[in-house]
C-alpha cells in the first residue's frame, strides 16, 4: 500500500534537479531494502522494466525521471518525424521520451554496450510493441575495438570506458564491442540525425571524434550531453572543443530548482550538462530553448 502511494507522490516532484538523490534516499530504500526485485514502471513514452536496486532504476520507479532539465530540452526541440540518437541509453528512460516526441514517422537509435542493461532494454521494448526505437548493443568510440567497460555495482548508469573508472575499486570489468559511428552509420544507412543525447561517462570526446564526418554532414540541431572534466585552464574539455570546431554554439545547463535556463559558457556557471546548438539551426530552435 505504501509503495504505490510513494510512486504517485514521487511523480509530483516539482524541482528541475535532484531526482536521483531523492529516489535513492533512505525512505525509498526502506520501501525495498533488498533492492533485488525488478519493477514495471510507467514513464513518458511507455512502460519500462527496471532493477529497483539500481540508482537510475530507483529514479525511474519512484520519480519517473532522472534529470528533468534534460527532459525539458527534449520536449522543447525534438519534433514529430525527427531521427534521434540516445548514446548511453542505459535503461531506456530517455529513449522512451524521445520516441514519444518523434512519433511513428521518426526514429530513436539507442546505443549501449552493457549486456545487463541491454537485457532490461529488450524487455522494455517488448512491453511497447511498435515503438520507434532500435537498440544497438555496442559502445561508440574512435574505432572498431573491444574495450573494457567498468560497471559500478550500485549504479550501472555510471559505467564507463575510461581508464580512470576501470582503476576504481569495486567495479566489474566487462569486455564490450565499440565502433566508430562514422563507420557504423554507413553500414545501417543512417544519413539523418536531428537530435543527440549523449551520456557516456567521460568518453564523449572519443564518441565525437569517431562521428566527426557524420556530424559534419547531418548537422544535428541540438546535442545535449554530460561533461564532468573541463580543462582547468581553458574551461573547455576535448568534447566541448570538438563541438566548437564543428560550428556548434555551446551552453551550460546548470542545476536549477524551479526554472531551466541555458547559460553561455562565458557566464562561468558550474555545470555538468551542456547543450550544443548547431549554427545552422533555425530561429525556432533557439527560441524554443529561450536563447
């Protein structure tokens, strides 16, 4: 009785940040102390199967979102018929939301190399027959390779292909296939991209480098991505610099409580999420983002 009520109350969470910490707080852990059961949850875009003991899984179960400010960007700029990429799709939270936005005439290409998350994602797709999502069970990088993915036990969403994560204690190392998106897109006939969400835990620069030709040709209107390690001198990480070189304007997406607002990098606001807007994007896209 308490658990369904907690889910309903969690959906009323009004703030634009903090879904993960809230859903993983002591009260919600008390509702499922073992953290071992799977749960079927309703989200924007459909239903999903999630592991309740996982950090992202708890957020999906009890709040229905992980990062409302990223959801705000998606809802503002993704249009029916768009072709979108969810790079680092994890349990499918963003993929389902994208699918709801693009509709039957659009498509969502979801990429994740983690076998356990792929299993959950496939179960989610089975709950939503006909949804315009294709799961690609690979990681993206600079070239064709087999790399070690470091997976923390409590939060599979923070799994990373970086050596820094692999060196941390308490992670499981899983060998996974990695491809350059330039090569893979040619194989599957991907010639149009309107929007990209990327969350690859420190591997952003490698993904962009392996997709440089495709990004130059398709010119996605908006790329929203996580970046946790800007250069201490320039303030620009390799990923940020690469997108500048590809003629994107960059904006920080800082944590806010009640109102989402993008900030020019020159404002110096601390942020871990960024939005890149193509200089080819029309005025309607910039207006949608309040730029």
